[in-house]
C-alpha cells in the first residue's frame, strides 16, 4: 500500500520527492490528458435546467456543508439559476465530476442520476477533444519506450472515451495504452477505487504503490488512496500552492504524494526514480522529448459584489417594479417621441444646459451628448441597441440639472401622445411571474417616471386583458414633486403599502436611474439586465466612485433568474 504522504508544500511542490519505482502509469482522462471543456460545459448547461425534473434540487448540498467558499458560490448559483457559475466558465478549471461532488457531496445516488442525465446531453456535443497541453502524445510515447504499462481510469462513459481516443491527435494515442476502465465498466464512480482496480485487473496487476495514478482533481487523489496506489496531482489548471494545500487541509491522508505542473515534470519524477535504482527499458535522459510549455494560468476572475452568488439579499416584504424596459417594452414609441422632441430643445433653451461632454460618466455618454448637440437627434446606436430609456437619456444629457430634466419630461409627454398605445410584455412569462408573486406573502407595485395618463392606459391595454389587478400600488412621475432618481416615488409607495422603508422592499429596474433611486431610499435594488449588458459595461455604468457611488445589490438577466432569486430568498 502507498504510504500516507507527509503533506507539506516543500515535499510535494518540488519534484525531488522519492516515490516508489512505477510499473504502471494510470491516467485520468479529461483535465489530465485531454481538454474536452467546450463539450463538457455545453452539456452541463443543457443538463442543469433538468435538475427540477430529476428531483435533484432538494438533493443539493446545504451551503454550510460545502468544502470551500467557491463550492458555496457554485451551489447557490445552481440552486437559483440552474446554470454554471460564470467563474467556472471563465477559468475553465473544473470537471463535471468535480462539479457534481461540489453540489451533491457524498450523495452517491444523486450523483449517479446526475451523471446519467449529463451523458444523455453530452452525446450532443462530444467529439471536441484536444490534448490538454502541448506534447502530451510525445510524453506518452516516451513512457511506453520505458517499458511501463499505461492505462486510463476515468468516470467518462465507454462510448465517449473510445470515440475520443480515435480522434485525438488523429488516433495516435490508441497505441499508447495497454488498458482502460470507464464508469460504465464498474458499479460505482470515482472516488470508489473500482475503476482503478478494473484497469489493473485487465493487465493482471494488483493495486500497489508501484502503480502511479495521475489526475487533476481532489477526487482523483482520494480515488488513488482508496485504491492503495501512488497519487500524483497534475496541476494543469495552474492552481496556486495555497489552493492545493486548502484542498487537503482537513484531509491530509488523501494528499498527493507529488504535484506536477506539466508532463515535463512527470519526466522529472521518472528520472528521479531511475536515478534511485528503478529499472526501465531506456535511459530517460536519452529519450525524453523536448520540453514543451506547461499550461498557462487562466485569467483571474473576481465576481462583482452584485453577483447573485456573492450578494447577501434581505427577503422581500414588497417588490416594486419599474415599468418600461422592465415589465413591458414600449421602446418604439419612446424613441419616436424622443426624436420628435429633440429639435425643440434649442427653442426651450435646453441645448445650453446639457452636460459638458468632458464631465460625462463614460465615453459613450459623451458621444451621445455631442451627437444631440450637433444634430438634435438620438445617436443611431442608441436606437439600434434598444437598451436605454428616456429617463436614462435625460440623465446623460442633463446630469444634476433637475429643472432641465423636468422640462424635457414635459416636452416628451406632448410627443409621446402621438405614439403610445403599443405595449408588449418585456418577456413572455411576465404575467405568470406577477401572478406567482401575488401568491406569495409579498406586496407588488409599479414605480415609473411615466405620467399617469400613459401608465393607466398601458396597464389596461397590455396583452389586451390588462394587468391592473396584479398590482397593490402604482406610483407615477406626476404623483410626486420629484421623479426618479429622487427616492420620493419609492417613499410614497412604501407609505401606501403601510411598510417602513428598508432593504426588505425591493425595487427592480433596468436603468442606473432605478438603481440610484433605490439606494437613496435605502431599499434593495435588483438591476434587471434585460438589455444583456456585459460585465465590462456594467462596471462602467456602476463604477462605484465618489461621484457615482450607487451600485445594485444584485443583477439578474431575465425573469426566470429573478423568480428563482425570490424563491431562494424566501426559503
């Protein structure tokens, strides 16, 4: 049996560790020998929405039982959104087995169901396979020339492994392996040692420390120790030493006997073994390939504090919604009215009251100001993108000049009467969402800068039947002295609902104006990213600077995400 390693960064990070001379080298597949991440992530994203149907949501590991903070974030995100955490997709470091172990812990029954469902989805994507690092085939060929037996022990199904072996490096790898064992060749998935035992049995070997198992995950190391073989951690994901130590901090028995950062370092370990008396068919120094570059460290990703897996959200007593571009789409009418009104701004003395472009929050804002000043029209990109409201436009044009914005709103209303009337749900499921919220112990309302004559018409007209009965209150721009981004409308809504102002009132809106109003009111702001702004853009419009301090508490991209967030918070 392989001895329990003395776990110190010095002994496992340096390849001078004296390991038992190997007779067999077994490898994990994905994340060690090959990269199939594109296919794996696509299959995972297809499979995760099925968790509810598979009765696996309630099997998700409680957050307090997760091993690491990253696991906590992953479980929370999957529980809410049934998607992979963006950090996983960005860093591309973990396998589906790692994911299932993180979210289901030791629940083998749940993991078996999840693996089966994943395999069904993976059939739609597999075939996208590449060597994990440059030169893997050359290193495997060298191992064979040493006279060592080699094999694969993986949780992958047989149909996928056999297919991928046939296509990676044009099928050359088939000749490099003497044995393989897959998940469907045994009864239990890793970390059960059965898959290692099966691979060894096929070549008439028993599991001893003279078998090295090389894998890229904590799970692989546990599997190796369970089998009684030598455990070698392949750090192709470029984890730092601290992270690896953290993995085994409370599980030193399963720590790796050695850590390698590339396959060239595997050659170092074999060369050390030969120098210590191991007998191979060739001298390693004579046949080892040129040194190929090690995998590169992925770009570090830090989640913004408004990310749903990071944010701490107070359960809601009331949920207030912005109207336009949140619950409904009236963009065509809005842009027509803005275009009609802009030529009048010179006569009303508003052109001279616009923000100096040099004082704009972003280059995009500066370009909009300059364009309106020059042409008295919206920049074409604004209308093409269909992402910002008239309130945001006026905020960009006039900044803190409240009087100028009030004049602009009045001019807009005159022209809007010529266009309004066409109103559509922003997403098909909006009405269902509102009906669902009415069944929960929360109040529901609308807060909008729209004048009452327009809101009442649109609420009654949407989907022909109207949504009037779905709201406990509605507060319009002409119901208070000041409109958003001032918090007056939000205060009035709380008063009407008989609630104290606080974070248990959520305001959901699509604009920076909505965020500013909510934060000034001391309420929780849910930024509805229906425009699908990317993270760099969100960082630009919510810079968190002294001049622009207000940021959302949480960002959701559609109403299915929002609904899941509500349910998660109310549990």
